[in-house]
């Protein structure tokens, strides 16, 4: 039998022909999530459509892409219509998209990003607004559904790790109609209680199930809480607006409980370590004090305490001797001063000293009297003045000068008509 070999191109062309004649593949409606999106410079869209288990390559040429009213991007969920065919060059099949519109979930994604951007611009996500989570909480508030895995996981974890903590459940709707109002209401109600921390969240689910934790009113209630809030929404891969606003984000409800309380086993270990360290510190302190006490008791002064009295007595004697010496010296000094005063002439002959001073005074008085100008005037002398200046020499006066001649009982005004020098009998 002759074997006929065909080319790969022929094979791909044959497979493509099979695809093209299949009516089920000529008009296909798909929904999926966009990944690896590329907007070609020529206007074509190249991307991958995927769901949880599979993916398919997709292309949307420019004449169809230009009709799309939004800008596709990775993570966006869309509804597309097109036909399935084979790209012969690679032998891969793909969907050739004719129309594209956002899925309901895609619209939620856009709303999520819009609200996230708005709240971020207002500073609700800023780290400076985050309140610290207390290390050893006494009372923990839990806002979640009263039934389900989330509440069971939280309570069991707290009981296992830190059984001394008290828990208060604030039951709330966590999905569906009225969920956002219910969660917001319970967050505000929790502020009325003496709580150390609040765990707010639910177990995992679809984006629609988790959506109440993407609502603005819930985000603002968390932000306005005076009590620290730990968000516990969904599974580890899920992020909500509540996660960004909360003081601490936990990947799961169980993780939130672990973050809210310490592990009592670790605390017991720490306590035992501290107890050992404290015991050693006390023992060391006692040993040091004992050594110090032994050093003190070994001193000679404590072995013979009478010696302290003897030393003090001797010291007192020395002080008394010094005091006696000082008193004797002081008395001697004062005695000498006393005798000097007694020997003073002033004290021995005060009358003679007074008479001597009186005699000196009389002599001085007589001298002053003799020199008194008024006495000279009474004796017939006169005083010649020129402009209130006493004339003591003829050189101080000129012919025709007017002068005053002071006498005993008055003044004569005169005019100088001539001057005579007594030394050489010269006239002017």
C-alpha cells in the first residue's frame, strides 16, 4: 500500500476548511476575561479570552474594533460574538471577533477602579490614617453573617489562640440586596461598645458576592471607625475597597483572627522565659548584696564597735583643747588692747589736752582778726577797687579811670588824675 504524505500546510488548510463549514462555529457567542491584550498600531485587537479552566486566542480586526465603545484591558470581562477558524501559519484555532461588549462583571470592575481612584485621591488609603492593632485585646467585635464558615473560623481561631478574649457578634448581611446598608449599620453600632478591635468580612465568593465590601458607604464607615478595623473579605487573591481602607488587611477570616489576637502558647513561652530571667536577676542581686554585706561585716570597725566611741572621744578632746587654746589667746589679745587704751595720754590727762587745744585756737583767732580787712578800715585804711577788682599796684590802673574807695563807713567814687611810682618817684 502506497502511503501518501501531505504537507503541514495542506493539513492546516484541511482543518480550516472543516472549521469553516461547521455552522456551529460560524456564529459563536463567548464570555470570558481578557488577558495579554494588545492594541496594534494598525487598529487591530489581539488578546486571549479565558475562564477558570481554558483559554482561546482572539483577534478583532480594525473595521470591527473601531466600533467598540470602550478601551479593552487585561482583567476586563467581556461578551463577544464571532466565528472560529484556523490560522494556517501556526495551525492554531482562534475566534475572529465581530462584536464586543462588557460583561456585567466588567462593569463592576470599572466601578471598582473608579471608586478606588476617588477614595485614594481623598486620602482614605493613606498609611497615616491607619490605627494600630492592640497586641492584647480584651473584647473583639465581629461583623459578618451569623452562620457560615467565616464566623466559625474566626471564633474557633480566637478560642484556640487567645481564649481569654471576649467576642461580640454584630450579625450582618454580607451579600445581596441590603448588604451594604447592613454592614454599614453594624459598623456604626459597634462604635457604641467598648471594643479593642473589629473584624469585618466574609468568606470567599464571586465578585458579585463580595461586592458590598466595594461600596462607598461601607468604605467610609470603616474609615470613620474610632476602633481599629481588620478586613477579612474573601480568599487571599481577592482584594476589595474595604481592604484598602481598613487599618489592617487579612487574606482570610482565619487570618484576621490570627492577626487580632496573640497565640497564648507563645505568651506562655514568653512568660516562662521572663520568669527564668527574673529569677536569675533576683538571684544575682541577692548574691551581689550578700557579697556586699560580707565585705561590710568583715571590716575591723564592726568587729570592735567600741573603737568608734574611743575615736569620737579622742576627737572631742582635741576639739576642746583647740577651743581652750583659742579662748586663752583671745583673752590675751583683748587684755593687751585694754592696756594700750588705759595707757593713752588722752585718758590720763584729758584737761591738759583740752587747754592745749584752746590755746592753739586763740592764737589762730587772733591771726584771723589781724588779717580781717574790716579791721584795717577801722584803723583808717581804705581799699581801692576798679570794677570790683582790688587795685594792688599802680600798674593795674590808668589815668582817667574811675575807681571806688571803700572806707569804714562808705564808698568814695573818684577819678585818677595822676600816678606816682614810689620806687623812682616817677609821675604820669
